[in-house]
């Protein structure tokens, strides 16, 4: 399955310089947050696949203008063509803005999805805005990762963990891709193209 993961900054290739058919190869688009809702609407209109999204810490505007045609998967496990995807948006709390959470609050959100995870038989993709603590996060309060995400990766071992929030060209250069045990960790900043093998491929 070909997945387009996006976050934080709108890709000029897919918006300003879009050409018909550029998105036809993708089976799914996953947004890790902090993107213009008009951009997501454009992508879902031009692509031949759904767009699932979670909120970034700058996505307070989504309450007034949600991206039409796209599906918010906050605090849910959704299944798509055999993939089980859990969405948990937002960042570490740093100034009291929208979609910001303490370590305890994010842990509680994750715990509330346990029944959904069990019914689905597990999680293949964890889609968040913030990274996991110690895996590509920052040292400042804003970009600090969540401990419960790290624990989830260790205990549940999803195939892929997609996040945004940390700009790879920032003060602390962070990798776009890491492998931790059996999980591929992707920083979706701007765009990342993922070709995921599915059973039967």
C-alpha cells in the first residue's frame, strides 16, 4: 500500500505546482497535523483515496473550518484495507493553547482507546502529531515527546509510527526515519512517501 504522510508545512509540489495525476499512486493520505484545512481539502479532492487526519498544536482553526471530505481519527482506531490506524493528535502542553496535553492527559487518552485496540486485534499504524519521548523529539517543552507513545511502541509494536511537529531542519537535526525494534518511525514533516507491504503482496 502506498501512503502519503504529511505534516506541518504544505508541500508546494502537491499544491502550488500540482499537475493532474500526481496523487493517483497513493492508496491513503495520513495527515499528522498543523496543515491548512484548504490544503487537505485540495488533496482529498484531487486524490483517489481518503485523507485521515489528527490535530496539530496549531489546528484550532479546524473547529471553525474543518477540512471538508477528510476524516478526523482522533482517539479512534479505524480500519482501512486491512490496516488498523490509531489517531492521537496534539502536542505536549507548553502555553495552554488548543490541542495541548500533559503527559498524564495523553496517557489517559491512549488508555481510553484500549477497548478499540482490542476489538481491532491490534494497531498497525500509530498516527500522532507529537513524537515519542526519546525518539526524535526536542528538548524544549513544546517539542517534548510523550512517554506513553514510547511505552506503546515497546509493548504493542505497531508496524509504523507516523508523527510530525519536530522540524528535521531545526536546531536539533532529527532523522526522518528510524527503526526501533519492529516499528518504523516516520517524521512526516512536509511529506514522506511510504510503500507498505500488505499480506498477499
